[in-house]
């Protein structure tokens, strides 16, 4: 629940009002090339890291994968922990409200759903549970805090497995909840919301890939993005050139 105030428009000619949904739809369309370039970059770098640089042979990859597999078995074979998901979902909303300088006055969670009451709302707050893996962030924060007071290096494998479980938890529940007509998505336009969710999750995966692979740096990833941008621009220019030639021959 977000309180709003409206001012009476000044006298004189009225400017044309453009619905916010239309603006967000246009922004989502403009973001599609960004999604395409980042997708191409991620899969190219991931393939290079796993095949050429043998990322698959590292214990980080295997323990992370083990965590993912264990969670998938639990998700499809056991009763789903809906209360845990709903709590994390609403807590993520609350965390992003605080990050945006807002205040949470009510927090309610149950197996059938939950909600928060706040004095601030925007698409970042609404969509945060779909791209911000809260339990993975908590696991990393706890590991980092404990590592300040004790040596947790021998338990690094356990951390990779926990990240695998918690990230798979985030991914599976996100995919499961999106088709259920969530108001978090429809309030800001479903198309815009899906584009933002995809883009933000892809950015997160790209960061995890760079961190997990010793042979890949952020500079390398950025250079790959630059190459794919050039390829995309050349592809657009070639498509426009073919279109122009076809139009002239008519």
C-alpha cells in the first residue's frame, strides 16, 4: 500500500499523457538487444571456460552442481517448502524497500501467500524476489562474517554446495511462480517485468561465472561483450542494407 498525492494541472493547454505501461514496454523492447548481446557473451564464455579451460574439472563446479542436483531432487520429489519461499520472497521485498529508503510497517507471511505494507514501491522492489537470490546472499554473508574470526577454507566445498542449493531454490521457484499471474509482474507490465527478470538473472550468472573461473576476469568478459556488440551492429547494418536493396528493386 503506497500513499500517493496528485496536484491539479495548471490551466492552459494540456500535455499529452503517456501511460507508464507504454513507456515500460518501449524500454523493454530497447533492452532486448542488450539481452541478446549478454546472452551470447555468457554462453560463449561459459562454453570456453568449461571446454577449453576445464572449469568442469574444478571442485567449485562439482560441488555447486551437486547442490543444484540435490535441490532438484527435493523440488520435484518432496513437498515444496512454500513457507520458506514465501518468507524469503516477502523478506526480499522488505530488504529492497529499505535499500530504496522506504519503511516497512507490516510484514505478513503464510503458506497461502504474504504481503508487506510500505510507504514506497517501484519495479525494483516489486521484481526483486525474482532476480535477487536472498538465501544465496545470506549464505555468502554468513560465510564471509565467520571467515573473519575463524579459518573456513576447509569448508569451501560446503559453501559451493550451499550456493548450488540456494541458487537452484531461487531459480526453480522463480520459474514456478512466474506463470501464476503474480501481481508483482502484472502491476508493471508483464513483458517489461519478464525482460528485467531475465536480464538481472543473466547479469548475476555472469558475475558468478567470472568469480568461479580463475581464468576469466571481468576485463575478459567486458572484451567479449564489446566483440558481440560489434557483431550485433554489423548484423543490423547488413539486415538494413538487404532491406534497402530489396525495397529499391521493387
